[in-house]
DNA sequence: TGCAAATAGTTAGGCAGCTAACTATAATGC
DNA sequence: GCATTATAGTTAGCTGCCTAACTATTTGCA
């Protein structure tokens, strides 16, 4: 996602609104600011994870595995839950396996299927990363009151319902 | 940014909260939902732009050039305003120049400097893309009342002030 | 004035995402 | 019961992002 460092000022917005009459300045600012802040936070999270040799993709795979009672899942399930293609998941698992944070084995029931398992080192990596992550998240979200947090969830829900507008 | 397709349910959140006492379930849900919706919208925008042979990076360069009164800017200024590295901007300009949407020329005053100019075809591309973009944006943001829009901006501003929490 | 430092842009190489095409295995149905 | 179809995973090749290193040019100061 793009890190728009310079949101338009009133002069520029007017220039665009003159050429494109459908432009609504308040809506544009709300949308761009929304993407801007989300990108900032996402990049910040990546910087934090990078200090532990992770990025969101690899980190998310570890978390998805820890969610499972037996700490196991197939690559396709992981791809689906993480929202990436199976090809991308292959690469993520390759790199996690290189770092010995997960292991691969072939299923006996269905020999097409691979089982990915969180290793002891993978669990330790999460135990290193998560407490500090939650403390930082707490600091971040404490900027909002209980009421603002509820309001945010309500607004996000309304925006999500419109997510097909670009299709 | 990751498209987390499966947000945690109450059972999973409890499992994590048990192992990591600093986890605050409401805060985690707010944060993940925020990133999730933003990613959805960003991907949607990219899909729309892709139907016009653009993506956010290339599109943003055209917009930044149109903002300028002479439709010109240097690669470093563009990189700074778009929030990408100068190396990335070189690639974006290369690809826009291949499509004849921008042109390059060397500055006379400072022969280190390149001037990137929006071509007539580049302006036409924006005239193709922007009206429909603004109409879709209008549909998206009309899901929020005036009051909700103001609230969103206030919430985003508070979150942005915390954006260093991950450093 | 001439050399060191700063600046503008590009190139090289890496990573993480994608789609499309491929291999191996399993399921289905005539 | 064998051929077709579907499914799981990987590979190949593309894109756009990054940092670090490089070239060319300008600036600044001793």
C-alpha cells in the first residue's frame, strides 16, 4: 500500500474539483487519510517484526499455526486464512522452514497433502514477539476511548459493506 | 499489506490472552479489523486502477504531476511526495515513459536533475480514470454520515499521533 | 582554485506478492 | 476399471517495493 506523504491542500483539491465535478473534498480527504494512517501502522508493524527477523506474512503463518490445537495445518488452509495465493504460501513456508520455525511432512491419508507444523523454535519466536507486540498495541489503541473504539468498529463495518464499490 | 481473511474468534483470542496476559481482546480486534478493511479498500482501488492499466504507484505519479502548475516535477520530489524510494520512482517513471504518459528531460540549470512532465496522453489517462474514481469514492464514503466522517478523521488523527509505538 | 562533500539519478540484487502452467495424487463416473 | 476431472503443492516468470552501491554533477570551503 502506498505511503502518501503529502495529502492535498485546499488549493489543489479545488483544482481537481474544478476539472472533475464529482470530486467531494471531504470524502477524498477521509479516504486518503484512512489509507495513509493504515499504511503507516502497517509499515510500523513490519519494522517491529523485522527486528525479530519476521514480516507480516511469516508472522501471520506462525500465528495461524499456533491457533490450531495440534499446531498443524496444510499450506492451502494457511494460504486461504492468510489471504495470499498458494504460490506465495509455498515461499513463506520455504523461508520459515529454512529458519527452522516450521516443519513439513506428507500426510498419510492423502499423499497430495503436506502438513506444516509449528516447531518448538517457532513457538519460542512467538513467545519472544507477542508480549511486546501486545504491549505496543495497547499503547496505540489506548489513544482511543471506549466509545471511540466502538465507533471505529461501527465505521469500519459500514466501510467494509461497501468494499465492492471498486469492482 | 496482508489481507487477513480470518479474524480470530473468541475461543482463539482467549487462548492467546491466556498465554500472553498483556493481550487486550477488544484492542486486537479493532487493530486487525482496521488493517483488514484498509487492505480490502486498497486492493479494491488497485483492481479498479488495473482496469485502466495503472496501479497506485503509477496513478499517484500522474496525480502529483497534474497538481503542479507546469505539470513538471523532479524524480526526487515525486519520490518524496509519493513516499517511495528514489529507486522505486525511477522504475515507476520508466514504466510511465514506456506508456508515453510522462516524458523525461534534463534540466538546463542543474544537469544532475531530470524533469518529468505529464504528457497529453497522461492527462487524458487521468481524465479517463478520475471521474469514475470520484463517483465510486462518493458511493463508498456516503456509507458514513457527516458526523461519522468527522469522527473518523478525529480517530485517525489520534492513531496517527501514536504511529511511533512500533519503533 | 581545486578538492572534498553533498546531491540527483540509476543500477544491482533481494523480498514478497501475483498468475499461469506444471506434477503428483485422489475422486468420479461411464 | 480406466479415463476424466479435481485437488494439493510447486515452479517459473512478472511486478513493485526496498537498500546499498555506483556515476555524474554541483557546491562549498581552505
